[in-house]
C-alpha cells in the first residue's frame, strides 16, 4: 500500500486529545444538557438550506431541492467512497466517472456530459463553501467535516449563473464557532482500507474562532494481473488520499465577520481500471466467469493517477442594518497526472495469437497531465434584511481560469515509452451582474423573480508536439464567446400550516465549449455554441402528522435548445463537439421521511425522468469494438441519434432507508439500512445492445451502539456497502473492443467515532 501521510494528522490528534482532557465542568454539563434536549425532541428536524444564498426553511423555497445531512454523508462514505456515493441517493441525481476518483460527472434530470476530457464543461455546477469549482477535476474534492449537501434541481441561472442549466450540487462545510467541539473517527475494512478523520474547532480569542479538519484514506492493491508475461498478484486497486481544511472566523463586532478558508488535497491512486471484452457479444451481460479481482493487462504496472489541489477563500460580511454586504473571493489550483491501459487487455491482433482476453485490434495506452491550473472568482452582493413586503439581493460576479493540459500516448509494446504529446491551453474569462426580488403579495403568497446578464469568452491554443503516427507537428487557435440573459420567476403559496405549493419557470444556459483532445489524431478542434434550457415545474412541500412526516413532490418539463453533445470514442476514436437542435425532458420527483415512532424512522425517494434528443440531422460514429448498434445508419454509416434518450440518463431512480434504535444502558443500539436503485442507462449517444447498463440495485447496512459519558459521545459500528455484491457495468470504452468497467465491490468494515463538546 502506498505510504499514508499521517504527520499532520498525528499532531492534530494529540491536540484534540489534550483539549478533550482539559474540558471544564461547564462544558461537561452543557453536553449532558444537550443529551437531555435530544431525548425530548419529538418530530422531524427542521431542514435549513441556502439555495437562494440566504438561510431558509426548505419548505419555503420554491425550488426542487434535497438536503443530505452530515450524518447520512458519513454513512454513505463509510467505505472510503468518493463523491459518487451520492449517486441515486436523492431524486434525479446520478454521478459516474471513467477517470477514477478524480473526475466525477454529474447528471440531474438526465442532463450531464459523458466527456472525460479535462476541458469538458458540465451542465451541473459544484459549489463548495460558496466557491464554484469549474473544472471537473476540482469537483472531486473529498467531502469531510460537512454540515450538509444541497442538490438543487432545474436551471439556477439567476443567482449562480452559467453552466447550471441542469442544477447545482452545493456543499457546505462546518464553520468555526466560539464553542469548543472535536470529532475523531477511524475505520478499517475490506482490502485493508483505512479511513481516519479529525476535526477540532473553538475559540482562540473572544473574537477569533478556528476549525481544523483532516482526512486520511487508503486502500491496498487487491486486483491480480494474469496477462501472460505480466503476471502479478495485488497489482491494482489501491489509493492513498489526504485532505485538509483550516478555517478562521473573525468577528470583531456584531456587524462584521471575516471567514478565511484554506484547503488542500493530495491523492495517489490507480486510474480507472478498464477490462477488455468483459461484455458477452449480443447481450449486455458480463462474460461467463467474470472475476472482479482479476485483470489481463500489459500496461498495468504503469497505471497511475496523482492529484494535487490547493485553494483558499475569504468571505466578508458587513451588516449595515437594513442591508448586508457580502464578498466572496476564491482561488483554486490543481495539478494532475493520469495514465492507464485503455484497451484493457494485452497484445494485439497483428502479433498473432498473443492477445486477450478476446480480440484486441491494437494496443492503447494514453494519459493526461495538467501541469498548470489557476481559477480566480469574485462575487460581491448586497441583500436586504427582512424589510417587510419586498426583499431583494443584487451583485456582480467575476471568473477567470487558466489551464494547460498535455494529452499523452504511450507505446505499450515498447515498454510504455511516450510516443505522443499534444498541448492544450485554455483561458476563460467571464463576468455577470444579477438581481433577485422577493415580493410578499399576501401572508400566503410570495413571488420571486430574478435576472442575470452573463458574458463569457474562451481562448484556446493547441499544439501537436509529437504524433504517435509520425505526423508533423502543428499549432492552431480557436475561441468562442457569448453573452446571455438568464433568470427565473416563481411563486410560493402557503396553503396551510402544513403544506406549501410552488410553481417555477427558469431559463438557464451553458456557455460555449471547445474540444481539442483529437490533436493527437487529427488537425481540427471543434466547438459548440451555448445551449439554453427553459424549464417549468410545480410542486408541493408538506410536513404532516404533527411534524412526524415530511413529503415533497414536483412535476417538471424542460426543453434544451442547441444541446451540447460530445461524440466520444467509436469508430476512429473521435472526440468532437456538436449541437443538437433540441432535447426534451419531463418527469416527477417524490422525497419523503416518516418518523413512525421516535425509535423507527424511514426515508424514501422516487423520480422518473424521460429524456429525448430531437434532431434528424445529427449522426455520430458507432462503436469500433464489435457492438450491435440498434440505431438507423445514414449513408456514411453513422448512427442517427434522433429520438434517443440522453446517455447516462436512467428513467427511474429510487432510494430507501430505515433506522431502528433502542435505548440500552447509557446509550442507544441501532440498525440502519439504505438501498438505491437506478434503471438501465445508455452509455453513449448511439444505442447498442452491448453498451447498455442494466438496472443497478445496491444496499448498505450499519449496526452500532452510541453512548454518552464524560461529556462526550461515542459510537462503534459494523457496516457494509453493496452488501449483495452486485456486479454491473457502469461504463464502457467503445473504440477498440468490448471494454467496460464495473461498480464498486462489496465492502465490510468497522468504525469508531468520538465527539467531544
């Protein structure tokens, strides 16, 4: 296993233990008092969200939004799983990756982007501690010491701007306070996996508070390589990751605060593990005898992925009485390197019988390096403070990003010598002004309307330095720019004390894109114009049965104009952008929670999403790896995708969880289980028999005991993820053979947690 970096973690554990041993009697009393309050609470906890950049009861927000609590996040991530653990945990959300743990791709209501290029834009934005993370690499930042995660569905073009036509994942970490608290957790599980987390917070002075949070995760190699001549036990499957966050909150008076945030991530892992010809031809079943613990690769020893991220932000707030002035400044930087065996096998057809498993037309070993990346953001806004009938906020936003990407190829048969490099440089500049007004027509009815003007520009330069095919080098330039007006209008009606009804129309857009990854193979970059989306939805939010049950529901319909699509892979291994005339989506979402008794609570969600591409003139290359394309072909042999659903867009997503507890001694014994389901998906723009992912059902279980003593809360638990050991395709590579990759394996572990107050 790669050596775990534990120096900073060990220091902070000592700090936490020292602080815990010096707790005052008053602190102990406060912890016991909190315990009594917890025992007296009846009914569901009120969920607060910041979907409109102010703290509100989720019931009063006229947006389809789900909040994932810190407790649930800890359960979902208990196996060391990255952000993909959130997939199918709330309505209409899917997360997948063909890039390993570093490059998550988000889909909301079927809208996403399957492109794995480091320049690819996504229609789902990730906002971490109020800073937008634009590049998909940065969206893999681990979630630890988190207060909550909010999933906002539908266009968010007023307050959050471009590249949010599908929605937003909004992550909020725990902030420093004047009250001391510390938490420590450690788990050990399958594949010698280790997960350690530490957070310590409290006052440094009467006006300065601090919080430090650290994460250390690791896993041993557990996948054997049995390619002839390359046999090696336990060669793939490991990772080692450390991350940290330091926050300082300065509050010199009641009207001003300054929050400073520094965070980092260092990851060293194996890249996504591709497996050649694991799909049975003519079906989408895994081949007979498929073994998740075994691969057959001739480049496995060079499989590698490293990521370094550094960032910081400053949030300044000044309460001027009737208004609050807020400034959020953010800086992010990232470096990465990744290389993998893309054909997923060994040898090649021109080597005679030396190839496998199955038919390998040619070897493919490629990678990418991001040596330089910088992102600067600045937002300033003014919001009114409950003026009465009318409240509002307005502001401006600046975004600047510079990055360099090296696309690489390697000679697998020549011991992995680099034989190709293309350099892409991209500069993105964007700015926007926005405003939103909330008008209380009556005690029952509120109307909110907002507009945003955005201006975007991207400049790109690509240079082929070395071609794997001996082609001469060259350089080319390209640029795209656009300006758009986005916005929304919504109404929230308080039908009674239990139920709110809402309706919303929203217009959003995704900025124009450039794709230059094909420089290694051809001389042309491609571009896509801005896409726009118009969405209408209506829904309800209810807290019923004397605050023991909650149910939210929504029905939506949207039309995407000039849908940005990327034709990836296929015959010729293309990577080109295009705009489809239109995509249509509609469906519904239900999300509920029921406290049957104080000891037995169940939650559940269900969503249906129908998506359809409408453009009879758009055709893309079909697979180059022997699949059975079911679309009609045009005269050039390209697959006509008119009428297809969007890729990685399941019609059904469902989630269920239940927690039962019983008081025993000074604590509580509990049993928790959760299950997620997504229906079948297409992996590519074209439809084929083989490259279709079957429905996937995964379950988890956790059995533990929580107890309170000495002013602290402790927990020990046994847990399992994917407890039925489901094995399903979750993605594929289609240009070489029937290559695919599968979901995470079954996992069991034990965890200890302690919280000090």
